C-alpha cells in the first residue's frame, strides 16, 4: 500500500472529498514526522509505537585494507507493533 492507496481508502471510508482525504493523510504523517524529529515517542493505540534511538559511535576496521575507521553515532527509527497487531498478523 502506498500513500495514494491510503488516501483512496480514507476517501471511501470517511466520505471526505479526495482533496480533503489527501490533506488529512498528509497532515497525519507530518505530525508523526515532527514528533519523531523532536525525539518524542509516537504511540498509536492498537497499531504500535515509533521511537527514535541513538546508536553510539563505533570504532572498527575496514576488512579489505585493515585500516581503523570510526562510524559516527546516528539516530535510527524503531517500530514496535502492539499486541493487537501481532495477534492479527498471526491468527
């Protein structure tokens, strides 16, 4: 499913115009992105939670050359499905 499919489903289920459905879907994703960018956890009841985690920097070596390199720390996104979603996927 892609964003266009999501807009189509919102249009069908909610009775919005396609323009309104597209605006609603876009606003929903923007709010989630803004919250995650601030480092906040996003919990969607019955679906799951999104969380930003910071991975530490790491010193390692290039296996080809043997040269020591440092991998900088970075932020990564983690999704944990809710129990309801897990049960739904495994019935």
